[in-house]
């Protein structure tokens, strides 16, 4: 790692810290959460997907699970019900891989290697649509995550690749963010104002 790479890594670390701090102390958080849930629900109308992957919210992340549970229930009310499924990630710390296991309210959970709750002993599913939390997001569909690279590695290995949708608040936008060669752009990004990518 040369000096410019080291400086970039330090700058990203400082940016992550600043954004996380900001997210944890949003004065209008409840209003933003309600708006983003509404944006998600409207955006999902008409989508053909029946298996959606998401995440268990940590560090002040937006919680997509109530909106997805509503989406699942809505699917069970249509004339010809389709079995809709929601999956949460299960990370293998040793092999640095991620799979998705079925989640539903009240399903048995256990902590993963990072202390994040994951479904316990539920079926492995393959999402065609994947909601991803953003620490920050940028033009071109680029996402700033926590720096572990799990999502980028997993997405690079999935065939077919799911449609990826970032979720964040309007305060998380990074107009000057420069992606690195390994960063994979998201297919769409939603925030509490609506669809911000593609524009």
C-alpha cells in the first residue's frame, strides 16, 4: 500500500465515522424512516420478484424489514397468491462468503460471527432482488459500506446477479465520492425523497 492508498483508506475511515455519527443523531429520524418505508413500498409495486434479500439493521441503519413483511403479506392477498420470501445474510467469516436464509417475524435467530442476528436453521434462498444498507452513496450508483467488502465479493460471485438496491437517507449523499476499481455500482438507490439512482 503506497502513501496515496493509505491516505485514501484513512479518509474513507474518517468519512464512515462522520456519516455513522450523523445517522445515529438525526433529529428527524422517525419522519425520514416513515418516508423511506413509503418509497420502498411504492417502488416494489409491480416488481416481479418473489424472493428478496435484505439485512438486519445495525448502527442506526434504516430497517427495511417492516416494509418487506408488508410486501410479503400483500403477495399473499392477491388473487393467485405467490409465496414471497425474505432472506437475511449469513456471513462465513473464514471463507468471507455470504448466503441468504429465509426470515419471517418471530423466526428463530442467533448471532453470527460479528454479533449480528441471523436466521437459525431456515432454508437457504437465492434473492433476485437485494436491498443493501448504505453508509453513504454517490453518483453512478456507488455505495460506501463498512469496508469489509462482503457485498462486493458476494455480488461478483453470484450468477445470476440479483438486482441491487441501496437504501439510505438524504443526508448520506456523497457528491464527491470516488469509487475504487473493485467497487460495484448498485442498480438503484432509494432514499427518503424517492429514487436517487438511476436519475
